[in-house]
């Protein structure tokens, strides 16, 4: 059997999950990997047979997605060309982690496409939703990567087809410590903005991992580090807490490591507001931005000792086996 495993390359979470899923798939079949997107910092330790530009969200500098740059980076003509070119008909099974090229290629060529992504879990009717309705965001999530069969991941198993997060083995093998610093990953804020806001808390040592700087430097109590997956994960494992966006993999890994967590969902990113609703439900504090009016909430979080306890079992191989048995 031949499987095409297609992964969204915007951000790092999809690729982190792929590192554990691909070996499980290869226990059952020959697997080719497809990646589309232009905003990731993670390199897969596997051959990527197909690379496409795809559709990527471009991070802004003040807490949100830059809609203009996102629009300018994508052209309909290029997208249609890639959709027509992807050879989904050569495979017995297409498994898709929110990747639009293979999803739409399968749709137009009438090929079954198995969706296996966090977005499916977050968008599912059984999962928590934010109070504010983002109609454009809902439309994008619903139509971004269509699938004929759907399996999802989320912070809780809200339904039988929604599984708890895939925690990569490199994180499971860590021994968490508390060395007193706080790890920060907020890629939609630039370094100047983070330095200004975080330096308001002079007694706190902040370790920031930045998409906007290639060289490390330190100013007062804030250190800025370029993105490095191993260094980031180790910083998180050694931290007192994690301040990050309301993505999926980083909050899930922080919770798995038993860390105090505070999240800020990106503006213009509906998925992050879905995630924030779920995180808030399980007891994780959420703030809307780094503006001055949230300083007291950040201070309260820094002083808090409580943690949210989770039990994310290593079930990746079982999930993959279930999907293969259901659809091979």
C-alpha cells in the first residue's frame, strides 16, 4: 500500500506532529511526504517528496496575522496550478494534516482524503467555541482543507474521533525542572514590542524565542533567542511557566511538562480563539493582548502556584492503526 501523508508547513506544530506520525504510518505502508507552506522553522528528519507554496498565514508584529501580507503571498493562479499538479491518484490513501493542496487535489480528482489534524478537533461541534463569532474565520477553517473522513486532536477528547495531543518523543523524554525563568513564544509580536512589555516585570527572567531575529541578545531581564527547536523545548522544560500564543502543540507540550501556562490568541486567527476557549475550559488563563490593561492579570499569573493537570498518553501508534484499518 502507498500512502501520501500531506502536512501543513505554516507554523511548527503540524511538522512536530509529523515527526511521530510518519514512522507509525511506515509500519503499515510505503509513505511519501508532502509539505506546503512557508512559515515553519522545523525541518523534518525524513525525505519530503513534494514541496508546494500552498496557502500560508503571515505573522504580523503586534499580536496578529498580517492579512495583507498573507493575501499578497498567495495567488489563485499558483494555487490552482499546484492543485492540478499534485499526483494524489498515484496513492492508495491520502492522509492530510490541514494541507490544502492535496486536499483540494483529492476533491477535484474524486479521491478519498482522510483528515487528521488539530483543526478538525477544534472546529468539531462537540468542542468549545469562543463567544465572539468570526464568520470569515469559520469559512476559512471549513473550506481550507476539505476531507471525506475526519479525525481530530484537541486538548481534551470531546468525541470518539477526537484524540488528545500527540506529544513528540523528544518532549516525552525530558525531565522537567524549575530553574526560575519564563519561556516566551509569541511569533506575532516583534522583539521591540516584547522587550517593552516584558521589561515591566523586572524581577522576572524572560527567555524569548523570536522569529524576527537571527542573533541572540539580552536587554535587562529579557533575553531574545532565535528559533531553535531543541533549545526552545529545553527552555520550556526548565521553566517556571510558559507564555505563548493559543496555538496547539506548544500549549499541549507545556501542559504535558506540568508548566504554568498563559496564552494570548492571535488576532485574525480563528483557530487560536477556538483553542483559547478549550484551554480556558480546562483552567488555563487567557488574555487578549500584551496591552497595559492586562498587566495585573500577567502579574497574578506570575504569582500563582496552581497548574493544570493533564494526562496525555502516548497513543499515536494506536490512532494510526485505527485509521489504516478503517480506510485501507
